[in-house]
């Protein structure tokens, strides 16, 4: 049996059939960009998150717009993790700001509040926190410290839609709503994935939402171009698919949680393997373990027909694009994670047999001399 790393829900015939009808209606309407499907999706996601939503064409553009809304100037510093997707760094550099990279926790992939606070200086104008792989548990403490210090927080929840955390005095809150601005990605592998590129920005601040609505469409406001903006509009096809997927998101999240639970139970206490930090509100976008002999484990799993991926092969501060522009830094935990992290298959529609096969293959590989 071959177990793929990912299989899109849109490959399921029943889901594809529903999309076909919606796409046919869109084609006939002639309205392909920022139409009723986009507005309906924004309203539905806003209702779920209890926060206004601006639909965009990618999660990367959401980061760029979030930083633009903060009116950063050249030389302003933005604190962000080094162990995360490269788009976070790209977005900061594109604004002219200076990225200040912080290390991960020693035994977890995310940057915690102490790591973030240690990087804040008088020049810090924003913090970008990332609930990596679907784990938002570290974000509330970061948000509290940012508020106390008067530093705006961008929560890059690209991998965490559906994650929940308990915030004292506020109850259970959704990832993507924990900062001054939130960004979401609907890349196909995400918890809510489109059959293409799409993203969104969230904020409880009306002035951010209004300006983002303008910036995504070339700065257009009341019939005039009030400032230089972007072409970051979501198309109707992605919006229709995302609206359909949103209606199934709770089912998909439940399936991810069930798979993760089986992995945690079936792979516990294996020699040389550290399983991911877990809690009830984890969205399980990815299931990423740590193994000192990661490459060997990956090769063994491939022999058993189990596809895996590496998130991330190098932290941002080790990427050539970073080293061309900024001085070399040493972040030991991020560097260690990059050498040890291995993502296993986890996706809605994964069969019991596929889950069992992954567990069997990992246990077998861990027991080999």
C-alpha cells in the first residue's frame, strides 16, 4: 500500500460534483472576480470567527497587506520566527522593514513568549506570531505581552484555521483572531484548502478592514484610487469552493484530530522519536515529529510506501536570500528542528488502513537497528 502525503478533498467525487455545479453557474454569470460568492464566503467565515474577514488571493498577500496597514517605514523592525514558511520573511522585506528572527522553543517548533520578548527593541514596530502546524497555544501569552508593550501583533494563522485556545476572561477564541491582524491561507494543503491559491485577512479594527478592502483592489475607494494598492482579489471560483469546504470544516477538523490521536497512541515512547506537542484545540494541519536520524527514518518510510515531507529543511536565517541581505545569526533550536522535523500524512478522507499503515511503518522503522 502506498500512502500519499496529501489527498485533496476536491479529489473526492462528491465534492467535485458540487463544485462543478457552482462553477457552471459562475461561468454563466460572467462575474468572475469579487462577486457574490466572495461576499458570501467572507460573511460565512466572519460569522465563524466572529471577526470581520477580507478575502484575498493568497496568504502571502495577506501578510503583505497586514504589514502595509501598520504604516511601517524603512528601518522599522518586525519580530518573527526563523522556523516558519519563507513568505513571512518575504512580506517583511517587501515593506522595507527589518526582519528580526527569533528562535524556537527547545522542545517545540513554535516561538514562545520569552523568545519573542527577548527580540523586542525600541525599534520594534510589529510582532508576527505563527501558530505553526495548527498549534496556537503560545499565541495568547505573546498577544498579552504585545498589548502591554504597545506593539501590534500580526497572527499568521495560515496553518491554524480551526485551532482554538482558551484566553482568560475571554473564553475560547479562534486562531486567526488573536492579534490586531490575522492572516489566513487557503492553499490546497491547509485545513480549509481551495483548489488553487487564496487567502484572507482578519481584524476587529474597522479602519484596518476598510483600508484592506481598498488595498486589495488597487487602492480603489468610492470610485477613486486613494492610494497605491495591489491586485489581490479573490476570484469567484475559489470563493465558491471555500464556501462549500467551510460547511465541512468541522468534519474535516474532527478527522484530522482522530488521525492525530491514533498517531499519538500508536507511536508513543518509540526510541529516538519525539511526538508533537498536543492539546484539545490543535487543528493538526500537519503532524510533525522530531527524529535525530530524520533522513534515515524518511528513507525507511519511503521503502514502506509512506510519503513524507520536511517542514522546514532550513530555517529562514539559513536561507541564501536572507544571507545576501542580513548578517549571519545562530538560532540553535530552529537549526536543530530543521535537521529533525518530519511530517507524516494527515488529511480528511484518510482511510483507517492508511493510518494504520503509517503507524506500522514508523514503529517498524524505529525498531530497526
